[in-house]
């Protein structure tokens, strides 16, 4: 069963570079939590601090309710999967997987060359380990590879061996540092499913570092979005997508990226876009931007609606079940917008390059942020799908 | 009919083109290999052939006539006390310098590798002897180890120990020269080991830490030593050959006096001091045979246990 991991006030600097500042995180037992963020946001360092590979300057780490700050990595009952897989190149797959077990069950003399043959119990222990490794290998479908060296394996096979090495001693916490980023796209999608399935079956706690928001969103029970050594938002994937706490979160999560347009508000909190009043009011604060997901745009044939914004189709990407339409707003702004259309929606429109269209917004799903990027609470005035008013 | 003829002509042209291309490729391949082949011939193979011929004669430098001796030179070598002594001395020298320099330079490389700010300082300190001229440095060593003038014996005297004649006491000469050889070789081997250490991915040590092999001995046994396999192999073979070729320290410090001849020095004496070119050629062949046997044995023994990443 998984163990909870509690981080409190973690701070870390490498020389003059601050990598983490005051990060606190409460990972539930058995949870699949992703740390996601751009490179250099401190997510890998945070994972290495949990693993005991890095010592924080400040703050404490507790695993299963026990402070582990003074313990080296091997005594924390965590397993780690590395981006490079970090398989021991001179050992066979079987020896690689067996490593965590041999290191724990045999003492130094029993592992030492020549002297090891003096131990009467060594052979019995080695047999037990071999049996466990074989069982695990067939479970992960790598049994035929046991006698090979890592250099003779494909990327996907190495990935499985690294997983097997992590699983072999049944740790309560799995730490994964971008384990899929060295795989090709097709295999990555397959492994995503297998990892999620593995998490369900083992019931262990998974802490998963990735820069790929799709991985984070598809596998995790919760996602912590990090930037500049801080956690910007922690929540379920849907929370981050539908209720981003800041403009940065809104812009990082979602592909294609969210549309951002400048807005202003009058004294009573009524929001205007390009001088047109939106049926949207702000409870407090000064709005600076409005952000709407690509699927929150509504397109219609040009000229039908005087309240809509005029736009021209710049480029269309066909994705099979949907189309991504890149638009340029007509006067006065010329801002770029991106819209996600299902094939059904697209069927009612002429969406060719250069075509003129009207754009309206689904304001119930729009987010308004102030100049610092903080989320402002909004109220939509009329209906759920409001139109722009002149 | 015409069509068939046309295709077969086309096929034939294609085949001819392919053959032509293969011919051109073979020609350019030979051209590329030629300079190396010529050098190999002129510098190694032809002299080696002459060496074999000379070793079967009693040719002396400048002599007008000579005659075939067959294997007599080799027979003479077996009974030659100077040659036998030089053989024993050389093996003693190699048996000190080879394990000593490999182990010491590995140890120093691991220690230096762990430094962060002072690393380049230590690299320079240990590499300096490599850049020095051994003949000149031998003179410096001669002074340092001098029984009456040298600082080493002065220190011994201050501690109340007896004076030691490092370079004239027969039992001490070869170990002393081996010590100087070590001093000169360690820096070079250390640099090779440092390069090998840098090539070991840091991730492996992290994985070892998590897997429970984080202790110093386990890290060395499980990661460092296997990771340095190819480097160790290379260092061992080159050090062995360098050690077999010991010459300049002996020539500068003892000139073979007090029973301190080594193989190359004995060959030098026979060939260039006594002008017994035929006999010197025979000794050289024996020397080459030793190096060859040693290198091949090492390559086979170690290669089986080395993992090349």
C-alpha cells in the first residue's frame, strides 16, 4: 500500500541560483501526483529531495508520517525511475532488476568477489531473488530479455526493465523523473496507459515529474504545476484546466494554448473588450486580460451578427475528429486566436483559408485575470452563451 | 522483342555501371589506405624483416664480411649472464611499475575527481612530471637521492637512520628506478582514469544510492570499477609496454653499473657500444616477443571481463 509524502517549506539553492522556494506539498497515500512545469522550474530537484539524492537547504520531508530528512535514499523505501533509465550497463537485465534485492538481502562479504563463495546461505538467497525477478519479468513481459545487457534493448524494453527494478522490492512510493520522454510518440501513449494501470494495481503512491502537460493531465489524480521554484496551483487535472488560479497556469495547461485578449472594466465592474461591453461583471479588482479556451469560441458565417468580432481564417489543421482553426481578428486588434471545432461544427461552416467569420465567446467558460495574472471572480450577465455587445 | 532487348541492354549497362563503381570504390579505398600502408612498411615491416635476417648473422657495424649463424645468437643469449640479469631486472621493474602505477593512479584519479574547486590544481600537480624531460629529471633525482648531498639522506640522518645508497646498492637500484618510473607515469594514467570517470553517467550513482549501493565500497564495486573497464584495459597495456621499454633512467643514473642492466640497455650496449649488430638484433627479437606475448595475453584475459558500453 502507498505511503503519504509530506513536504514542508522546502527551499534549495545551487550557489546563487534559487531552485526551490518554500514548497509545501501533501501527497496522499496511493495518489498519482504529477509535478509539471517548464524546464528549470525545480520539479526534478523536488523529486530528488524526496528520494534523498539532494539535501534541501530548508524544510522537512516526511514519508508515511515519519521524518526522513536524516535518512539516505536507500532507507526511505522509495524507488525511482530515471529519464535515462540509469540501467547498469555491465549487468544483465536479470542482475539489474535483482540489484535492489541483492543489496538488501546479502551483506557486504556475501557480495564481495571470491569471499562470497564462503557464505552458506548465499546460494539460497540468490535462488529466491532469481525466482522473484523471473516472476516480475514475466508479469512485465520482459522474461525473454533477462540474459541480455541493456545495450541490446530498445528504448521501450529499457523502460520496462527500469520499472521492474523499481517494482522488485515493493516500495511504498514510486518517484518517476520524466520516464517517458526518451520514448517515441506511439510508445509514450501506450506506456501512459500501462503506467496508469500499474498505479491502480499496485496501489502505491506515484510522484511523477514531467514537462509534458498531456502526461500529467491524463494519468494523475492531482497535478502540481510548478514555475520558478514554486507551486503555482495544485489540483485535479480538470481544476487546472477549468479553473486556473492564474494566467500562467491557464497558459501552460491546454493544447492548443488558451486565447488571451486584453480587457478593461468600468467603475461598476462591467468588462469591455476592444471598447465593446461584454455581458460580464467583475466582483473586485482591475481586470487586464480575458482567457478563453479554443473550444470556448463560437464561429458563425460572417455578417449574420453585428455584435460579433470579425475574423479571418489564417490556417486550418485537420486532426481527424476535430479541426484547429487559427484566426486573425479583423480591425481593430489583429490579435491571433485559435479555435477548436468538432467535425460536426465545421460541417455548418465554410472554413477555408482567408474565409471571413464572426467570432463570439462562451463567457461562462472565460477566465479574467488582473495585471499580476491573478484570477478574478466573474459573473455572466445574460444566459450562458453570451454575445458581444456593441 | 525490342522491348526485351532494350531492358536487357539497360540491365547490362546498369551492371557495367555497378561494376565500374565497385572498381572505382576499390581504387579509392586502396588510395586511402596507401599512406598508412607505406609508413607501416617503411617504419615497421621492412626493418623487422632486416632484424630477423641480421639476428641470424654475426654482422658487426662496419665489418666487411659476415656469415650465417642460424640460431646461434639466440643460444648465446640464453647463456649470457648480462642478458639474463637484464631480463630479471626488467621483469622486476615491470612488476613494480605496472600494478603500482595502475592502482595508484586510479586511487589518485578517484580522489581528484571528487574535488570540485581544487580539481584542476591537482590535475596539474600530478601531470607535471609527464611533461618533464625524463633525462633531465633523472639528474634531479640523482641529486635528491645522493648519499651525502641529497635531501632524502639528509632527512634520514636527521631521524637517526643509516645513510642509504639508493643508486649503487644492487638490491635497491631497480626498485629506486621503478619509483622514478612510477612518479613519471602516474600523472598520465591519472588523466586517462579521470576521463574514464567523467564518462560514467551520474544517474548510475543516483540509481545505486536508491538501490542500496550508496556506500563507498559498493559504489566502487558496482559502478566505478566496471565503468572504468575499457580505460583500465588501455592503461594496463600501455603501461606494460612503457615499463618494458625502460631505458633513459638507467642510461642517465647508473649506465648499467652494479648489475642494473635492463633489456633495452643491454641491447643498446651490444648494438651501439660493442657494435655486435647481429647479436643485438637477436636480443631485440626476444624483447619484441615478450612485449607481444604480454600484450596479447593481457588483451585476451582482460577483454573477456571488460564491458564496452
